[in-house]
C-alpha cells in the first residue's frame, strides 16, 4: 500500500503561503537579521584557527550589533579562556578587515 500523500493531522497550507526563502527575501527586517547572522558566523569562522581544536566545539557565534559582537561559550572554562584571548581575537579580526567591534563573551545557559 503506498504511503499517503498528505498527513492526516496537518491542515493544508493556504494558497497564498510563500516559501521561506521568498518570505525572508521580501522582508527588510528579516533580510537585515539574516545578514547579521551570516556576519556573526563569518567572524567566528575567521577566528576558529586561533582556537585550540578541543575548544572549537564549545564556542558559538552570538548576536552582532552596533555595540559589539558576542561569542557564546558552553561552559565557564571556555569563557575564561576566550576572555584571556580577547585582545588577540580582536586584533585578528581587524587584520582580516572586519570593522572594529568589541567582543563580548557570554556563557550559554542550559535551560
């Protein structure tokens, strides 16, 4: 017996529903948010070679705004090491051509 084509528990989408890509591209605030997310991840990607390989999985890109950029650490030990490295990390970003923004370090909550 072939599988059903529609899930019986899901209502069909309205005909005016846009694919997510179109919705993101058509909304100014969502475009700006997407650009900030990409910039934050690109900054982290440029810093990863400076981090010890064992430390890399515990660091995440956080929010970026006009006041600075946040690195998210999954535990206090990684957070402490990142804080020690801040001058070198900021200098590396400047040498890569990124606009100078202070880096904030925060610990991800486990909620």
